[in-house]
């Protein structure tokens, strides 16, 4: 598969596929701390926290099919942190392992200054080696290790916070 993708600002009409892609990651216990699927209604406030000027939520299209999404979210919700954002990348299961994560992460790093973001953070479970490798390959460094802060199916899991200065 050639990795030729496009990005567009997500609309409310995209929210059901965004939620479907997100929910497809819940059973793996690798990506999200949610342990049950969420509903479109559950994600409305989250969706509305995004805007194309400061905190984008993009759907990623391969051809005319949405194959994933990426968002920037404010970190900690205080004005002093406005230049710091958490990045979240979710890829449809049919498109995982095909190099899309690299294209998506590269796009976000390139576009971050446009959103007045100079620091990106990734919150990744310690057992999610593919995501850790992806971020590290783009120069993200381990800035924090929170041991056993999550419990997934009775197993304690670590959270790694990776960070990168992008401008």
C-alpha cells in the first residue's frame, strides 16, 4: 500500500467513525485506558474542545475512506501550558502497520507551530512497544514514567509520557 493520505478538519458528521475507530482499540488494552466502548454522545464534549485554529481534530483519509484520526488536546487546562499539547493518534484496524502512524506524526510535528504549540506530549502505555518506537523514532524522549498507574483486566500497567520540543 502506498501511503498517500490527506487530512481534513473533522466535522460532527465524522464523529461516529472517530468513535468506531477509537472503540476498536479498547479490547487490545494497548492504547486507551477506557475499558468499555464509548458512545458518540460520550465524546461530544471532547469533540467540541477541538478547533481548527488551536487544537485540531483531523480525520485522516486514504482515498475517500477515513482510515484514522489525530488530535491535539490542551495539556492541564491552564493558560501557562497553552504552548503544550497532547497528541493522540488512532488508526482503523484495517490500516494499522502500514506506515500511516509515521505520516500522521510527521504532519503534526510540521503543523504544530501554526497552532502555537512548541511542545508535544504523548501518553503511551509502557507495554505499547510499537507506539513507543514510533514516537522515539521522531525524537520524542521519555519525560516521565508513572509505574502501575492503570489497571487493565486486573493487571497493573505503566504510563510513559514522551515529549518533544517542536520549535
